[in-house]
């Protein structure tokens, strides 16, 4: 038997293999200098890019718009610029800080189809641990009291003048006490035990609370025995807590907070365009479910500095953005069924996290599996997400002071993966510049980059990494929590009185020798940038909150946030990432 003679077959080198797979060209193994977006990008993705472009350039756009209006001459000055500034500084200066933003938010602005493009660019998705208790319930109230002959001395709330109708067309419904929706001649089921019909809503029904669906549900009951025609209106009755959503981490621009609370693209609250032929310009609420049913408007909080830019401030107010001051938050929560969302980490946290998660989706057509296109990550380096939370307790103080408020820890997986940060070393000029901005202007500028519109190597558009916003279980603070604690600990008031006496003694013993050398501190408001105050900064929350009570609820909040992170990190690309609360 003849044994086969082995034949030596040359084994191709790795370079030869790559050339064969890429068509035999050595240039294909080289790193491209510029990665260009493909020309065959679908229209849907192009529209999504437009939505993100608008949100990225809206500040310089409104600045340029204002400067352009100024450059047009005296006619524009007299008809637009001067009246605008008179109205701004004479009537509307404090709207972002006194809770009056509830009159400025516009449903048509939050429902523009532009925000659908913006949300789906990443995309942004919401995941809830539990369904939140509704802040209000909609109840049908019969108009039995209308037309009473013995109440002619009282002005009816239903009376409307021509001016009232104009105001309503302008969207000033809250000024007219129009928080209810009239229903004329609808069928209700008459029962001797229940005279009112209560509206209930849940996550599985997106249109139950809308007037049309409610009317149809009432009409469907007309065939049952005892039903009769009644006229009335749907009225909101407060039945649950207001909410303070704590958003983590800050990221560079907090895209997830913007998409979730400043627009209706995710919450999907019922909305009908003003004209039927304009339907294509607005978000279609019939295609989704209500994510937070029974919860009023949630106002995202930001720094007051943003409201100093002409025209841009009105744009922010129309979306519901408002100041993160203590006075403003209390005014919002106490004014109806409103809730707020605060990005707890602030400017300090925006400088900490650089591409933490596993996702690296730069854009359509960008192959992140090619090592020549994506920088290799150091697998040995421990990955962590840094938060600033231990010293941020102001929102907990406000919840305790207000009462009937629930704190909702919210963690956005992917928020820190939208931009690449260049973190300067301590002592460098870049570090000193960022700290100077944060100290005197209450904001800072991270040194970031991502992708561009047509190129993927550099730009100011965020990466297409998904943002998964996970809400934890609410931490409810009942009404009267502070008063109950004081009754159980009467020594707290005595300690506070003693501290006040000591402060008064210190003021009396202070000498005026150093009166000529006063430390000048800039005020918080950007509009008072050139004004100085010799008073040190003090707490904006005048009510004294016991430290023990404050630490108790703050610890509950931190523990729940950690639970949300640990239970969801493996689902959204943070499996080996550690949560590190640095301060």
C-alpha cells in the first residue's frame, strides 16, 4: 500500500487574507482619513438627523436670528426689538423663576413631528419599574346647577366674553379656569348610589382620558337600563402625589431628559392638531400608549442663564423648561398637578463620564466591528459611571417641606455614551477654564466631540447610541412629615432657637474694621452679572429640615437608584460598569 505523500500548501498571511476579503487591495486595510456618510441613507434616518441638528444648533440659531434682526435697521428696532425688550423686562422677566411657566408651555410645540425624529435618532426609550400613581383623576360632573334662578347675583364660570374667547384661542386656558372639558348632552349611566362617573387610565389604554373616547364610552352605555341624556364636563380632581424625577447622569446635554419630559414623543399624551390638514406636522398619539397616565405636566429644570438669550428663552418656555431655583420648584408643585424633573448632578457631573457603555453606534453605514474604524478600548481598565449625589440634597428638602411628593430615581443608560470627552488634567489651563465658568456662570463647557452631518470622524452631533431611561420605584413623602417629626422631637425647635440666638450674638460682636475690604460675590442671576453683593451665599430653602429626616429620605433615594442601576445594567450594555458616587 502506497502512503500518500503530504503536499505543502502555503498558508496565507493575515495581510493576504484581509486583501482577499477586501478585493485584493492593500488600501482597504489602511485607515481612512475621513469616513463619509453613505449616500443611500434612508429618508427616515435623514429626518432623524435633522431633528438632532435642530436641537444642537438652536442656541446659535436664536443668537444669529436676534443679531440679524438688530442689523435690519430702525424699522425692525421700532416694531420688534424695542417692544420685545419692553415686554421682556417689564412683564416677563421673572417668568422662568416664579412658576408662571405653566402659562407659557404650548402643547403644539411639544407635539411637533420634529421631536419624533429627535427621539428615534438614538432612540430614547422609557422603562418603568412600577406604574406611578396618578396625580389626578378625571371625573364627569353633571351641570345640574346651571340655569338656577336663585344665583343671578353670582357670575357664572361658564360665561365668556369676546376677549375671553380670544384669550382661549391664544392658549391662556388656565387664566380662564378652563381646566375642565365641556361635554354637551352625553349619555351617562344613572345609578342611585353613584352620581358621578370616574375616568380611569392605565398603560394599556392610550386614549381613555381623551374627551372623544370618554364621550364614546359614555354613549355606549346609553343602551343599558337607567341611562339618560345629561350635560356636564370632565373635571380633574387631585387624588395622588406630585413627582420630582431625579435624572442621572447629566451627560453633555441631557438628551434623554429633553426627549422624555420636554416633548410628547414618548409620554404620548392625547393631542389633536388645531387643523386637520396639519396632522402630518404633529406627533400621532394614536400610534402609542400613554407612558405616564394621570400625571400632569412635568417641567424639566435648567439653569437661569439660558433664559437671558432673546427669542431662545421663549422657545424654552414653550417647551416647559424652567429654572431650577427652590422658589420656582415650590411654585410649580403647589400650582395644580405639576411635577418637575431635575438633573441632580449638574455642571460638575457633565465633566466626569466619557463613553462608559458598550454601544458605539456612530451612524448609519459605520461598521464598528472593523478595528480600523473604532478605537480599541482598554479592556483592563475598570469602567465606572461617576455621579455627584451625596451632597445634592436640595430636591429632597423641597419634597419634605412641600409634602405629598414622591421622589423618582431615574437612570439613563447611554446618556454618557453620546459624546467623547477630553478631560483636562488638574492644574491645566483647560481645567481652570471649566472651573471658572462653573463658579461664576453656574454652567461649564465640556470639551466634547462626536460625529458630523456628513462625516463620522468629528463633529458636534451625538452618536446614535440608544438611551434607555429606567425609572425606579417612587419614594413617597406624605403631607405633614415635617410637622410629625417636630411633634415627636420637640428638642429640634429648641436647638434651632438656640442656633438663631448664637447667630445674632455673632452679628453683634462683629467689628467694622474690615468694612473697607469686603469680599465681592457675584449674584446667581446672569442678568445681575455686573452687580455685587457683600453677603455670603446662604440656603434658598428657609424652612429648617432636620438632618436626620433629610438623610433618611436621601438614603432611600440613593438605595433605590443603585437598585435600578444594578437590575438593568446587564440589559443595556453596562454589565461590567460600576456605579461610583464620588461626592
